[in-house]
């Protein structure tokens, strides 16, 4: 088929295009992903027993995770469609990471020198690095499927953004279980858990997002 | 870029339902894409033309992914570059024939359409029956969507959805098929 003929075929009876409505779909996706992750925590891990007394730290940790997700979201949305500039959206992610590093440093300086290591490492194996990416999968699977429909062209980068965003959502649910409340611990290991989720997203996205 | 405003106007008119404007957009885009791909695939004009066709189908089926707040050419070339990278990745996985008859300095400055290597008509025949039929009636036999609906017994929106899905499948087939 000649190219001119193909153009005729494509244009004939094309009619008006539907306006993409992704805002609502995105909101449903995030709520669904969060609910599934919360369910997984409640059934698989169990909510921390002192949740009533520890309402404040749990809320703070969930808010921190939500903030991390919110910082990555503009980047993901921008990467969803071809040829849109990234600009400050990359800067926002880097600024967030810098603030996190500063917060960890200040929190550790506030501890007695001999207690710093424990405050940072939490005194146990930081399972959140494994559990946050697992809890991110419901959201990331839905998002990969949703965003594939929008002609993304930088697949690994979008996959990473989806992974990081989903990691933030997963960490919100994880906060219900996580027994450690030290600022230095939470900021360090939650961010690392989200980073692992982003790396997985980049690898999976490069394959799954192809169209 | 000089073409930006003009091309953008055509695409937006097309998005609003003006088929003639959409046709003009695709025609002008084809010229730009041909130059783009031939510059990057020197000595393989058929491959370049395959990519022009593939990208045109991509631009058409994904035209709703264009956001008018951003430059149109950035959108178009992002898709073109994506198709090119996909093509090169596919090419890596197949045995390449020696490039006989490669002549440098023979580029046609007019960038006239050469024949594409692959036959889109043959690919259309590989679509699922419902999609193939909808495309055949409306796109090739030049019937209206309503006539196609009456002839097949499907609803009009069914026909439209089948065409859209069929063209998306077509683009996937264009990407999968291994030219020999």
C-alpha cells in the first residue's frame, strides 16, 4: 500500500477524537491500589498492636509516604504523553531527596552519638525495603496498564516514575504495620523502599509499556 | 519551526472532526517524517517508508494523546523517534543482509515517496474478523459508518470502536512483522 493511500484510509471517516479523561481514572486507580495494599497489610502482616496509642506517628509516616508519591506524580503525568518537557518536575524530585537527606542528618545529630546507629538502622532488619515494593505492585500494575494507552515514549523513565509513585502509595499502607517511628529510620528506609520500587518499575516498564 | 502553527491548526481541526484537515495534517506530517527517517536510515528508503507508514498510523490512533498546551512538533517527533528506536531494536534481532548497492550522494532532495517494503493491505487481512470488516467497509469501500452498521448488523459505535481497535492492532502488527 502506498503511503498516500494509507493516509486516505486513515483520514476517511475519522470524525472527532474523544478527549482523554485520565484524571478520574487516575484517582480510581490510586484509591484501588491503596485499598488493596491496606488489605494486604491487614491480612498478611497485621496492623501494629499499639495502633490506637501510636496514631500520631502512623499518621505522620503515612503523610510522608503520600508526600513522596505527590512529588513524583507530576513527572509521571508528564511522561505519559509524548514530547512534553520535564523541567521543574525532575527538580522537585531532587529537591525532595535533598530535604530528606537533610532531615535524616538533623535527626541523627539530635541523638546521642552512641545511639545514632540504632536510630538510623532501627535495630533490626529493615524489611520495609522489601515490603514497600511488594505493597506497591497493585498500584503500579494498574498504572502501567492505564498509562500504556497514552503513547508514552520514554518507557524506562515512565516506569521508574510509576514505580516510585506506587512505592509512595504502598508505603502509606505499610505505615499501619511499621513498628519503628524514628525519623531518621523512616525517612531513610522508606525512601530506599520507594527507590527499589522505582528501579523495578524502570525494568518492567521498559517492556510492558511498549506499544 | 515554521510549520508548527500551521500543522497544529490542522491537527486540532482534525481532532474536532474535520476529516479534510486531518488528511492534510497526515500528508504534511508524512513529508516531514520521510525527511526525518531518511536522514537517519541512509541507504534504506524502503525501511524509511515503512517507518513513515507506521508512524502515521501511530499519530492517527494516538492523536488524542496530543496536549495543545505543548508544541505539536515535539509530540510528533517524540513518537517518530520512539518508532525509530523500536525499529532499530527489532533490526538488531534479525540477520541483516549485506547492504549491496549502497550509494552515497544519491539522496533525492525532493524526498518523494518510495515504495514501502511491507504491504499494509496484507496486514489488514490478519486482523480479527470484526475489525477487518469494519475497516474494509468504511476505510476501503468508502461507506459511511451508518451504512457499515446496517450491512453488518453492529451498532454505529461498535463500528467506530472496531475501526479504532483495528488500526491499533495494525500498528502492533507493523511493529512485530519481520521484513525479510
